[in-house]
C-alpha cells in the first residue's frame, strides 16, 4: 500500500455542518479526504480546496463497487431527516441502508470504520454521561443510531483487522449550522437588531461544544485507530440560560432574552452532559 493511498480517508456527509469541519481538519493534518456527495460540483463551490476529491455517489441508489478503490478508512457522518427526530424513516429506511453501506465497505477490506452517533442515544439519562452508560433512546433518530451501533458491533467483533469507532456527539454549534438551531436563531436576531429573543425557561443543563473543537476531537480519536465508544463533548455542563446570556455578552449584544416563552423538548432530559 502506498503512502498516498494510506492518507486517503473516505468521508460521508462531508458537505454538511460537522462534515465540512472534519474535512478541513483532515486537510490540516495531511490527509487526502474523498468526500461522497449526491451531486458534486467544483470543490471550491463547496468551500473546499482543489485537493479535496468529490466523488458522486448516492448511498440509497448507487452501486458501491467503485468505492473499493477510494481508500481503506471511512468517517461516516451522513444522515437524513434531521429536521424531525421522530420521523419513522430513521428506523425503516436509514438504519438498514446505512448498515448495508458500512457492511459493504467492511467486505471491501476497509480497516477503520468511524461513525457519528448521537447523545440522543442515551434517552432520558440524567447527569454526567459516560460512553459505557446504558442507552435508552426516546426518538426514532436515537433508536436508529443506537441500533446501527449495535449491529456494527456484532458485524466487526470477530474482525481483528477492523477498527470500529462510534462518536456520540453532543450539542455542537458554529459556522454552517442549520438555521433552525438555537445559536443561528440567536445570531440572526442579534444581526437584525431585534429587541427580544424568546426561549424556554432555560434551566436545561447541556453540553455545548464549538464545531471546530468537535472536529478536532474526532480526528484525535480517529488517529489513535482504537475501537471504542466516545463522547464528543466539552465535559462542561452549563444551563441554556447561562449559555445564551454569555453568548450575548461576548458579542456585546443588548438583546433581551425572554425565558419561558417556549416549551422544553419532551424527548430530552432536563440535565445531562458528557464525560
């Protein structure tokens, strides 16, 4: 195997929120990311330099045979229907498709499978959460992710040459995040000069992490090439109230935060964070 081939890393979801930052982190560390995308255009149009290879591929419909030539390691970040964690298609469609995709890569001889999970796999857990804690998801999304992890664990447990890493990602925020998320909504309200911004009571304790730090953590773990469950988190519990207040203070914003105008999400616990 040539060094050039060995530095290639297949990335799914590489044009998404977290994916873009992971691809840039790979570039910074001397890797050659190959980004799968349904409709690739020039790499600079997607914010990547020419050194990033965009490979046209639809996980749900395309033949996988050509992927066998694209390296031997994958960081799998792709997932759909994230606007609705309760959508049953997380379980009925995405779970089997993503398992088939990763299982086929294993059949092709990929020796490192690194997959993005979610803190929602823990369900209504409370307090500091270790990767070894029992999972009990309360959404179709969390159930699908947890089930995929279990299926891949069984698929690889007797393959000594194949590493499986599972990253449970907590509350990341930053550039490229969906506009419906808390921080982009708050940023937009500040930019528009709104006088007020409505939130829940804000007493939820969360684990907020800048997306750049999440990408760096993922790469640190990836480079160790050691099978395991990992929380991608700050390990610093903070209330939503304090987080948003501090966010406004750091930007010199005088916007008035109105707490209690929005309900708490029923599928999330009141207080949990990663360790």
